[in-house]
């Protein structure tokens, strides 16, 4: 029995050492070779979740670079923005996705949910600091996500071997998403029962709140203008919980510039679904931002 326990302990220690070594190597590889540099002519970063990811085509809205990532809680936006601002001193403005769903209590699962943790932690882990590592232990899936991150290094190695470099886009950090689907017809879409369901409100997400405030402080530290940005959505008048969003903004964020485009006029076939624009809607909206830059973003 003693011999069995000794061998088991040795195997466990050896396996743990190998895992830690592989993880450290993976993190070092990505930190050393993944480029976060953006073109000098782009002074604005668009960041957040799928709302902004699908809404702003940065090949049309040419002064901006869209680094939004689907399903990204504010903790992930904070981590990547910290890196972007550290290597791109020419950036002077940040547009951050901000809407009623982003701050709702139910969005806690963007941080604690196993699906989000295992898909996003492997992408952003190399740029976590100790604070984010500890914070993400709130998710029961964090350890398995850390282990999974080792496998993602394969893509990085292949990219480096092929091109000699790798970019944040290659690693899935974020970029504009061109969507082709069109929102389906729904006869019940404005019935009161659906509206009531969509506007239920049971408080705010503490996880989102914590890192939204950190993003604000990060932008201040870099002397960067932060703009909260609510992208166009289908029938905002029916489905959005504007009272809850406005209450939250007035209570915590009233000193931050807020641009609400949730009710921006778009044809129905410009929407991919109720919350996201397809490529047609993104083209119309991005061209509007480009052509009306001073009116929209001027002080």
C-alpha cells in the first residue's frame, strides 16, 4: 500500500509540474508574440460584447477599430483594453457597449457560467493579472478553462510558424462580425405579455458593475475619453428596459458621456435578430457615424 501511495504521489506531482510548465509556456508564448498594435490612423477603440461587434463596421467607420467580442463580460473588455491602451498611446477615445442586458442581474452568468468561462478564459488568460485570476475563481469552471487554454497555444504556434507573427484577431480577442442572417417575421413580437417578460428587472449584475467601474478608471488613467454606447436594436421601444438602464446610469455613471442609438431607424432587413445588426444594418449605421462624426462625437 505504501508503495502504491508513493507512486501515485509521484505521478500526481509529475503531472502537475508538466501542466504548470505547459501553462506557463503557453502564457509566455502569447504574451511575447501576440500583437495588440492598431493603425496610427485609428484613434478610437470600439469594445464590448456582440452588440457593438455586429453593429460597427470599422472598414466604413474608418477612424475606429472594433475589438468587441461576443459574450464578453466587462472583465474581459477590461483585460484587453488595458493591453490595447498600453501599446497604442495614439488612441484617445473608447466606445464601450452599454445596454440594459449588459447590466442586468441575469448577466452574472457571463462571468460565472461554465460555457462563457470555458470559451473566453482561454482567449484572455495570458493578459490576466492576479486580480482577474482571483475574481474568475467565482466560476466553478475556471480551473478547467485554464487547462483548456493550453490547447489554444497550438493555433498560436501554427500562426507564428506560418507568418512569423500573430495578431489579437487571430487569437479571437475581438473584431467586427459580419452577419448575414435576417430577423424572422414574428406575429407576436409586440404583444404585451412578451413585453412584460422582456422588461422584468431583478437588480444589477455586481460582476458587470465592478469591472465597468474599473474600465472607467482605466480610461481616466490613460487620459482617454470613454463613451458608453448603446447600439441599434430591433423595436427598442417594445423590448428594452429603458427605465432600469436609465436608473443605473443616473445612479452610477452620470458623469460619463452616453450615446443611445438603440432606437436608430433601420429597415427590418438590417437586423440579424432582435439584438444584433446584420451586415446591411451595420453598413447603414457605420456610414451614419462616419458621415456625422463631429455631430455625434463632438463635445
